[in-house]
């Protein structure tokens, strides 16, 4: 069975005229100006395809030409992709020759693992069945979903297995625990790709479709294409079944691939290696260390993921700059204990602000984050400065309403950014209806004390008023005069 990704219909796309189709790599690039967006249901697939097509652009054309953004909606010239014709065999998913994203050294090895490992949301191994039931060795993936799972590996592979040696362990991708990815979005696939196709002085390096077993350098900077496509697994797909069955991932009938080689490459850590992903959001810690941002997980606390949109927004604003509206697509993937908890999330934030408004917006976001964490303290009785067993019901009550309020506020993020203090004050007022509900629950009596406390709780909202120097309380130094 031959399956070449340049021609086979495996990439789901939505055209401007409303048509939904699956296309190959070549067709996706040829029609990029007429395609509205990648139309996969999972944001992990959509961002993985975009990054893959962007890597193809760098490989075929190098840095963007000067006129690349002159007409951003135009499709790309066909003569840019002659390199694809000259290397067509590198994009064969199956067959005895070169295979896409697969290690030739493993072609004679018996495929002992289930191909379900390629798709995170399909339970495999000892993972629990929740909303989707699958059985290793019985259920399998169609070639299109296998290709989708392979291009996910560089971005979303997680570590796997306890007690494994450094040589046999399954390490995560080059970005370690999957971070927050950020891309600017245009009105078409072509414009979206152009917005992320930046000129770079980095060495391009060898992409994984040229050499699937390429090793990362121990010292120095990682080349661009090597870092964007590096595979943390050695894969070789088994032969497709002769009979047709429904794919466990997409549900389409076809000849399924049920088994594969899926081996780790050992530890990928190296102290002297330098890699800054062009689409990852980074932040500076209190210790001055630069680290990537990660999506929160709902296992940490019931409202752990409620305010994470502010973290993403604060990380995305500096990269947007000023002087025009931008739509920024944010994709995150959170995991706990490898595969015990998995969640993919996305957010689309649109805003436009000047340089001065940019700084004010970042300050407002920091104030909103701080005030959100202080709500529990404000709800407690005035004589209770620290948490006690007397009012254990307060934290879960506040945690129960925060996701609802933060969802409403995040939907208006574009209006808030650049809207000044008044916009943040309006955002704070979103808490009032929910705080009234909490007030009635915490202080249901009709005594004077109960009514006063109910009014106090109902009035608790984030204080988004700008702090002036005169309003700041001066703290006396230890040993100083009173």
C-alpha cells in the first residue's frame, strides 16, 4: 500500500466558500490563499499542521522574500516547491523505502506497540477508558491519523515510563513538558503562514523527513528545522490490514494500521544546548531565569485553570507590538503524571493597542491576577487574618464561581486591552452577581450583623483602581521609630 503525503488527502481544510475537504501537502500550499483554516477538531492537530507547513516553507524557500507580506492572502508560487518534487519519496508513509518521520533502522523490528500511542486522546496501555473505548491490537488508526500523530510528536510528546534507564526511556520533545504555543492568525491559511514566517539568522539544519534519527547537538544552538521537527520517538508503522474497519480516531472506514514500533531515544537533556522555539511563550521568573509558560491543570485545584487566560495574554502582548489589530491563537496542552490527565486548550485573543497602552495593559493583567488570588482573604471575617478551620467553606465557594467569571471576562479581552482603567473596572463588576449568591449562602440570617456581613461579601470584587504613590502605606523598618 502506497501513501504519499504530498498527494494523499489527509489534511482537513475549510475553504472560504464553505467547502470542507481533505487535501495533501501540495494542494494545501497551492490553495493556501483560498483556504480559510485547517479544519481539524483538535487544536493540537491544527497547530501541528501549521508548524509542519511552515517548516516546509523554510525548507523549500528559506527566509521569506521581501515581498512575502505584500499581499498576505495570496497563495504561494508553485515554483517555490520544486524541492518537494525532487524529494517525493521522503513523504511516503508506507512502503519498503524511505518513510516519513520513521527510522529506517527499525524496519526489521517486530512492531509490538499499538499505533494508538500516536493519538493522545485515544486510551492505550494501562490508561483508563473514559468517553472513548479502545483495545490495543484490535483498534487501530487509518494512514491519515497516523500521519497526524507523527507530526504531533515534536510538539506534544510527553515523557513516559517510570524506572527507565536514560538509554531506553521515553523523553519528551525538545521543549520538554509541552508549553504554550502562540501564533498570529490571518484571514487565510496563506496569511497565517506568512505571519509566522519570519526572517532568521539561524542555520536551517536537517528536518526529520530528511533524517528521522537526527540527533540534537550537545552544545551550541539547535538549527531551526532540526528543532521544529525533532522526533523524541523512533517509529516504524506496521503493515495495514487487508480488511476495512473504522478508525478509532476519526471514525472513517479504511485499511487500519494496528501496530508499530514506538521506542524512546533516551534522555534528550544537555546543559550546553540552546533552543528558543519561535512559537513558544516565555517568561522571566523571580530568579531571573527564562522559562516557557504551561497550561494549568484542573487536578491542582478546582479553579486552577480559571485565570490562566491572563497568563497567556501577558505573554502574548509583547510579541504583538503596536500599530495594528492582531488575532493571536494560543494553544496549550497540560498533562499530569505523563498520561493520567491530559487536556488540550485553545484561545483566540484579538486586540490592538499603542506602546503606552501595551505597558498599561500588562500592569492591569498583573493587578487582575493578584486581586483574583486575594478574593478569599477579602471574604473572610475581618477578625480572621489567616485561614482557619472555622470557615473552610469560603475557598471552595470562591473557587466555584471564578471559572464562570473568568470565562466571561476573557471573552472580552480584546475590549479590555487598551480600554484603560474603566475597562478593568467593568471586568471587576462581573463578580457582583456571583458574590451576592455567595453572600446569601455564607450569611443567611436576618440579624444586623448577618445583614452587614452579607452586604460586605456581596461588595467584594477585584480592586482594579490604579495604585498611586500617595495611597501606598509606608512600612516602618525593623528597629526604627514608630
